[in-house]
């Protein structure tokens, strides 16, 4: 068999491999005593990933074991900065696509020029998608020994050099950490961070137990650096703290190694607030564009059905201010504008204060909470029922303001503007979304500027009418078309409620969806009772009983979807063995076998969202299911053979054996409580 040419890598291949691995070198040879870099190159199949030195909540780092000629030495991997790989409730760190893991290789001084050194290595890596598969590769690389340093390899020198240049390195950053009630404050300062874009700064710890990887890392900027608030992990439990906190700080396209010691954060690491977030569709607006968008959105907001009648009413009152009374009309127009802008600014101040007090949790995180999604679905349904005319809202508020808003003079106009903003507050219009999204991630001054522009746009049509009463005739007059338009607007709200119900079903399963449907019926009945109460009050009757009934039903509906569910205790399991399965099946019991591993992402997600639920625990107890765990965290030939017999190369695998002695039923790789419960019920029925 012919020997490979210098620089050629051998890789072990096999069926269903998801990573192609090889050894590559930055130079065409190596001189005696010289140190060069070789690298383990991984080409990872699309949709799969391998892991960093700290894999995060699950997974396993790539390992390599060298078999080198006598006197040759290989160092540790130089790990490139990883990327975040969220999977369900877990957060992992690793690589996708292609990654190079460089290693420093040193030839002995006694190496003889003209010889060819064969470098052998056994690489092991875990590659995951919906399932995780441990893979190995037997690799080799032949390097000629040259009398002088060999020239760079034209194919790989640039790639290895680029990887080494981008790899995290110390940059003279000072770092301290301090446990606090809100989390672990990690303060990092240094010239490399001054003026840097810190919007997506993230700390990747070297140790897996020091932080809760899945929790967000709140960012506070300072003139000399930043402070990250980290959710503490096991390393901080029981009143203990680790001696140090080391890892990689990723800032934009840069990454730095940091080693923090216990201590109080310096003043230069905070004080400037969170960085401007790069919100989709709004990140590049800038203050001028955001203010323009807000102004246009304010103009369009006047077309909302809930606002226009108030504006039309006040504009109609200005029609009589002709001739000598035009000055009064202008005063009222300006007063309306001041009331509108002042109310928008008050709303902005409240939002800014809540944002400052509400840490890093934002709207996206709220939608990850099933109770919040359920409440939003009920709210969208209630709004739709209101638009459909089943009941009315805002009549008491408008009635409370009638005494001021209907008054003549500037005071009445001021409160009309304020009332119109209050009524319009839940509404959005085109251009408003990007502008407000940008504003709420900026400094208070910028945010107030954008909200002021929104108020000016909202007030502009009315002020214009006040200064040119002749324009009043061009405005559409209130009429039956407005009621038709309002009822048409109900259907997008029904659609929003249906979409949120679908989101809840994906998050929490059919049981929570059934509770939402029941709560929706209660909300519909409450809306109907509220409408009856309003009509009875309008006819001079006493609406107390109907109003109270509507309120109780609405409260019960909300409580039904937000009341915390009890989690089942961890299912009692026993170790798997083929003999134990056979014994249990001979006893006529249903058997559930969970082929799992600690490093398997999907396994851990399924354990949390399906197998640890009350519904599954109740089903197992009710049907006397025997629960066996085939733990493949450490390689086991028996488990590997069982996986292969079912056509699987990795975990998870879930088998349910019925009481009739038939073949086991394979469940999907992604579980829900409903899937498991139905499978268990079917397994028990099979023997009845």
C-alpha cells in the first residue's frame, strides 16, 4: 500500500457520520526544535454542532489523544470563541459549520532532517442536533523534517493563522466579581472596552458550574468597561463562592480571556446604563429617523376609531369660532397640542422608569412564559369582543373626563388632548413600532424626544384645524361607517388570540390549551354580562349583580391560566438491562425505557418539559409503568447494541413495551406530556 504524501491527513470514516475530521498543518514541514501549529479541522453537517471546552448545560467538549514519535510534544487546543446554542430551556456553547482547533507541535532538537514524522491522534467529539451521537476519528498527518524552517502550507497557513489571531487572548483587562442579591456582578475594565459596542457582550465561563447558562446576562456600561449580572450556578450555592471566575468575554467580533478575582466592582465599570439594543428593524434608525417615524405614526394614530370621535367633537366646536373668535380657536388648538404632548411625555417617563426598575427582562422573555401568553390571548379576545360591540370600555373614563374635556376654553382643550392620548395609548399605527422600539433602548433624553415627536404628530391635525377652521369641512363626519369599521377591526384581534393559543399549545401542550379554551368561554360570558349591565344602567336599572358576575368570571378566567401547576416529583427509575426488561414484561407490566445521556441536549429538554410533569407521573402511577433508564453518558456496549438494533446511532430513544408481549413502540425524539401519556395508556390497554 502506498504511503500518503507529506501533509496528508487520514480520517476514519463510517456510515452516518455527521463530522468530517482531519489534521492539517500551517507549514509544509518542521525543523528540529521548531514549534509550528497543526489543527484538528471539523466540517460539521448542517443542522448539527460540536462543543466548546465548556459545553454549557449539556454536551461534551472535543478531545484528542496523541500518539507521537519519541521526543515530540503537542500542546492543548487553542479554542476559538464559541457561539451560543440555545435548545429549549438549555444554553450550550459550541460550533457549527467548520471549526479549526489549533495545537502547538514541537519537534525534538534531535529530529533528523530528511525523516518523515507520522503524527497519529484519536479524536472524540459529541455531535448533536435533535439527537446526540458520539463520534471518533483515527487521524494521522505526515510531516517532513527539514533542515531549516519549511515554507507555509499554501492551503492551510492562512486559515490557521486567522484562527489563532481571532482566538481569545488576555488584553490587560482587570476583572472582579461580587455576589449580590440580583446575581453575581462581574465587572471588567480596560482600554479594549472603552468605546466598544457592548450591546451583545457575553461571558463564557471556563467552568460549567459557576453560572446558570440559560439565564440572560444583564449589561451595565461604564466609562472604562462594563458590569455583567450573571445568574449564579452551583459554584455559588450554600454561601460559597469560587476562588476565581475565568472565561472568555465576547464583545462584538472580539473575544478576550479574563480572570476575575473576588472584589467590589470599580466605579468605572457602571453608571452609563444598558447599551442600546439592536432591535430588529429599528437598530439603525438614529434619533432623527426615529423622531420622523414617530411623527408620522402620531398622524396616522388619529385614524383609530376610538380616537377620532373625540377629535371630531372638539374640531366641530371650533367651527363656530369664526371672525373675532379665531384667537380663541387658536388658543384651544395649542392647548390641545400641549395636553397631548404632555401626556405622551408622562407615558414615556413611566415606561422609562419601569424599564430601569425591571432589569433586562423584556417583551421577548415575557412571551416565553406560558401564563403570560395565555393572559395575552384572553386580552386579545376581550378586545375583539369589545370591538364587536358585545360590551363597551372607556365610557367611565370618558365620562370622568367629560366635565373637563367638554368645557369651553383652553382648559377643556388641554384635557381633551390628554383624554385622547389615554384612549389611544393601547393602539399602534404604522411607523410607530420601529420608532418606539428604538426609543425604549436609548437614553432617557432620546426616548423623550421620540415620544414628544409622537405627541406632536398626534396633535398636529387638530392644531391645524384650529388655525384653519375651513379645513373642518374636509374631515369625514362621524356616522354609520365608523361602527362598521370598528367591527371589521375585531377580526384581526380574533386572529391574534388564535395565534397566541397556538403558541401556548406549542409551549405547554394540550392540557394548558384546554384550560385556555375554558377561560376563553368564561371571558366571553363575562363580556356578555358586562354589556347587559351597561345597557341596564343606561335604562336606569341597577347593574350591580351583573357587573359583579362579570368581574368574578373575568378574575376566575385569568386565575385559571396563571395559577402555577404542580410539578411531579422526579420519576423513580431503575437501571436498564435487557434481563430486567424481560423480567418486567414477564410480570405483565408496561415498561418505559429511556435511552439517555447527561450530555444529550434533547434528552435533558424532554426530561424537563415532558417526563417531569404531573400528567406523566400520574399516568405512570395509574398504569403501574416500570421506568428504566439506559444511561449512555459513559459508553456502554450493551446500550450501543440496543440502539443499533433499533436503527439508531445515538440518543435519545424512547421505547414503550405493552403488556401483550409485542415489539416496543418507538416514541418521537421530541416529547410532550400528551405523547407519553397516550403511549402509556395504549401499552396498558394492549394487555386488557
